[in-house]
């Protein structure tokens, strides 16, 4: 006790404690606080996180907003939980004790129908089969045996779309609280310590019933159709553009500069908006294995993204003069947002793993097969040394496709030694991607440079700052950055492979969007008869950036 008094809490710790206490006596949740102070749900969740490595600090402006939300001076809020709760109760002409009693009565009323001893439940079972519960049963399936949750990796007895998962953040927190004493048991301090801890482990029936109220509350956030979610996101982007032009009195340059500066916070708002109707909440700050941690500020982590930087040997081309067309792939990173992203924390496994069958995604330590083809670039990109390496999910799947019969068995499949993976979905960023793509298409059709640069800044800055960046403190997913980049590089390799299969000569690959070809690429068609490279500014189209003529036997 004396040690705790000698180490006073920091102002941020006092503020977090006050916010948590106020939410309790006010009967509010973090999403209600987020709406009240103008932040996203995940931003509030991060600031109130119990894990020190996942926390971000409250700002002074946010503290002022919290004080206004609960109706008290900021200094009273910063005075601590006790003073803040008393001020909140006083503003409602009641006491803290009375507020807590009201909350307990409300929670008891919610649990009463689920109690097996309640006479009302035995006499009239019909009210229990209410509409919310029917929706919950439709969404949630029971697992025969507990499996690790894709979000928190703790045992879960329920599944959503086949993925083991707790159905709410409250259940993840409850599972973490239940697991904490087992992971770090306190040293015994005699019979008193044993007697003090025994009551906490006895009420097993209540613990087993704890998920049911959460399932009933789940339908309170109604699920939207995809078109509704996309239309809402598109309206959000259009409104931002309109407001910027109005704010700057129609000055296009000033409005564009303003929107580009706001690209990161707007992208995070768009992400939050498009996930409100989703099945999975974004885990903004998961545990990261050492392979994703930079050893120093200036050195990269261990993941190889397979960035292409390849030029074909001229002596492998037919003799004569050739026109090299340098094509630019439109919106490479925007298209790459549709890729299999890990949902929660990455879990370790040894040996081979079938991520397609298990619907998982992550990173793999592999020994790749030998690449012997001069007419095509290696899917591993410009690598200077041989041996095993860590690669992302898109690169692994690209190597497996290249080793398949459909691709002519270009190489041996990679040998997987170990992996860090999580349950995954290809649609986590799909609504945001679709909304950005639609506004981008509108901007091109209307020759709207302001909207076009705004969209480009949003998706490019989202990808570049969602990892280790001081410009985006609301999301820390370096695993997503690697996977999205690898997906962009994999998409470029796919275009090169299809061009070669159509009879074109591939002579160069550059970064995410540079494809250099020899031949009539405008007429090239794929296996299904579709044009491989339609020309234009749309996402499925390409632009001709440059042309140069080379003669075999001389330098290009």
C-alpha cells in the first residue's frame, strides 16, 4: 500500500480511470462516447486500452470534449474518478450510489429472463423467442469444442461464418480477464489468500451464461446491405469534397491542398464508416511477432515483399528493332486493397499449412523453388541472395500458382517451415475500396482534378501510414502494409504472365505499376477472349507512359 502511494498516477492514467468510471455510472459504452466527442470507435478503444503497448494518449482537446460530453469542467474530470463521478451525479441531482444502484437494477432486469429459476420464464416461454434472439441465432453458431478466437486468440465457443470468434468485444475482454489469473498465478500467502480467491471461481453457471446477453444486444446495430454501406461511404466522400470547395470559396488549388492534408483522418473515418455494418471489428493494435518488429528505427523488419525490379536480358529477344511500350497500371494500391488480410492477432504454427482451406492469412518462412526462366520475372522479385525467407500471403499464393499445372509448373512449390497466421477475409476493406473506386471513376468522367487527387491521397496514404507512422496513430497494422504491398506486386506479376501467354514479350517490371512490353498489347486477349490491357484511366485499364525503340545487339 505504501509503494502505491509513493508512485502517483500520471495525468493520463487519472483521465483513463475517470473516463472508465463515468462510462460505468452513466450506463454508456465506448461507441456512445465516441459519437459524443467526434472520434471513431477504434480511436476511443485505443485510448482506453488496458494494454500499455496498444495505448495512445488522450489530447487536451479530447479531454475538453469528454468534459463537455459528461457536463463538467475539464479540471474536475482531471481531478480523478471520484471527483468526476460526483460532479456527474450532482449535475443530475442524484448521488453516485443511486446511479450505481440504478445500473445494477437495469442489468438484473436484463438477466432475469435468462435465469432458469425465474417463474416468468417457466410460465411464458414465448417472450424469450424475440426478434433480436432470432437474428443472433442466425449469425452465431455454437462450436462443439472451444477454439482460439481470431481476434484475441483466447478460447471461444461461438463462430461467425465459420471463424471461431467471440461475438462482442465484451466477451473478448471477459475471456482475457478469466485467463489472466491462470497465465500469471499469484503466489500463495497462506489460507487467507486461498479463502479470498475461492469465491471468484465458484459461480460457473453465471460465467457460462455471460455470452447470452451480449448476443441479444448484437442486433442493436442493424446490418446494412452492401449497396447501402457503399452508398453511405460514397456520400461521405462527396460531402467532404463539396465542403472543402465551399469552405475555400471555389478555389480549386486551396481545396485540393486542404483535402490532401486531411486524407489520413478522412481515410480512417471512411474505414470506420464502412465497418459499422460489418461482421468483424478491426483490431487496430494486435500483438506483433518479432518478424514484424524493426530491430532499429532505420532497419526493416524480416518480411520480404517481393518488390519487382526486373529487366529482361536482350539476348533472349529475337533480333531486330523493337518498340518497347512502357505501360502504367492504374490504381495499383487501390486494387490491392482487395486481398486476404488477417483479422486478429497472428498465431504461430510449425510445418506446412493450407491457408486456402483454413481461410487464414499471414506470413510464412519458406524455402522457394529455383527459378530458371529468362522470359519471365521471378515472383519473388529482385532478390540478391538465396535461402529461406519470410514472405507474405500473396507471395506464397503466387509461388504456389506458378508451381501449378495451370501455369506450366514454372517452379517447385515453396517449402513452408513455420508460419504466423490468423483467420482472414478478402472483404475487410472492400466497402472502402469500392467507394473510393466509384468516386475516382466519377472524377475521371467529370475531369475533376480535386476529387481525383483526394482519392489518390486517401488510399496511398492509408497504405503507407497504417503500419509504423507518426501520421496515423489510430491504426498499427504493419502486417496489413506488407500484405497489401505484396498483393500489388503479385497483381503486376500476374499481368506479366498473361502478357507472355498472349504472345507478347515482357521486357521489364518496375515497382507496383510499371509493365514494359514488346508487341501489340492493345489487341492482346486472354484465355476467355477479353482484352488484357484496355487503354484508359479506369482501374481495369492501363496508360501508355513512354515508348522507346531498341535494336538487339545494342544497348537499350
